[in-house]
């Protein structure tokens, strides 16, 4: 079952990842994409932290599709976090 769009949490400078949530049958699922993966999707490198939200918004549909696909393959347990890395981009 595909995840559906929910909230943007924002860039996590400590983890070098952008965090967001999606919904699975009404349950919130925490998701994040690494800075490296987001840069690879955008075809750039070294995006500033302050520009991450705009970058996420421009790639949101693609990122959410990848998160949903990963969630479908993942074990189901409460608190599971969908983490997208460059290895998940199939590039």
C-alpha cells in the first residue's frame, strides 16, 4: 500500500539528512533522505543547509515515491524509519 504525503520536518544538520513524514493507513511514518542522495537526485553537490527545503520541494514527488517503495519492502514495526541513501536510487 503506497504511503501518502504528510508533513515536512526539515533539514537535520547533525544527521545530514532531510526529514519528513508520510502516512500509512492513517499512521505517521518518519522518513529521511540523506543529503548525498538528494544531491544525486538533483544532479548537484554540496547544497547549502539553508537550500535543502527548496531542494526537497522540487524533488518531493520522486522522493516520496522512493520512500513509499522502500516502506513496502520493509519490515512492519512501530517506529520504523524509512531512510533513503544513494544506494536506493538505482542509478
